[in-house]
């Protein structure tokens, strides 16, 4: 019976997940009709086996308008900032959500909302 409990505990998704990647800050710059997003992430990267591998820009209805893939771990650079240029925001959108992902646990359920006042 102890072996069965131990196996179940090791396979439990809640025990296997590490801290999700989180968005700590976002800055936005207008570039002649499109926007550049600079997103600062934090994640306990451990190397190629587990690292933050991307972030996306979403409208409030969940439409993806930008995606930045992260191609390598940043275990010695935390938090870290990466940019995405050329994001076209649909007219009438006043705020967007930024959501981060890691290569093991997938998308963080929480997002970071940022207003676009004065942008565009």
C-alpha cells in the first residue's frame, strides 16, 4: 500500500509543477502604427529541461495578437526582459493581457493586464 501511495504522489500534477513563469513588468512603445512590447519575466529555469519558453499578447476576448518565442533557458538571468516588435492592436482595444509559458507546465493561468492609453 505504501508503494501505491508513493507512486500516486510522484505522478500528481500538483506536486510535479514548479512555479509558473510570471510577468513582472511590461513597457510599450509606439512604432508608427504598431507597438513594441518589452516584457520582463521571472521563472525558476533549471536549464534545457525546464525553462520559460514564450509569452503572448492577447486582447480581452482572448485573441492572440502577438507571440514571442524564447529559444533558450535563462537560469542565470532572472528576471529577464525580451521584446516583440510589430504588434498590430485592433482599433478600439484599450488594454491587453500578457501571458507567459514554460516548456514543462505550459501557460500560466494568470495574466498581466496592461492599458494602452496614449499608445498607438
